[in-house]
């Protein structure tokens, strides 16, 4: 399950997600960043990882903050990804629209 969070300033991927994708932890880059969760508690992420993300016909390489905490989501896509995709999220319609080489698409 993926959360597109217009209030998140980072993209987040969780340890269990990387394990299920068979991504080696050696690919994780040491990069300290403060991360404030939904509860308002701030913790430090000490790693990030760069992964390709394919959405319909568009593939972007995305930096994710790596978090080793249990979560109900596999990833949280924040404003860095939203802006890179030039997407327009709609919370009312629970979807997003973005440009592709073949025109505007929605998911």
C-alpha cells in the first residue's frame, strides 16, 4: 500500500518493503536527516536509498529516507516525488493526474 502525502517533505521507504523487494542493504547511502512522524515525534534517519519508480509510462529515480520501523504502508511518496512527476493530487477524488509522453493520465 502506498500513501501519497502532500504534507510530507520526504519520500519514505520501510525496511520490510526493501526486504520483500530483495534490495540489498548495501545499496543504502548513509545520509542523516531528521524525520517527524504523524505523532509529532522526531527521529533521525541515517540512511537513504535511490530507486527507480515507474508510474504508468513515466519512470523517475527517487531518493527515499530509509526507516526501520513497522508501518501499514510500503512507501510514503511525498512532495519531492509529487513535484518530480509534475502531478496534481486530488484528495477528494483519491487520485492523481500527471503528464506522460502520450498526454495526461490519471491513477
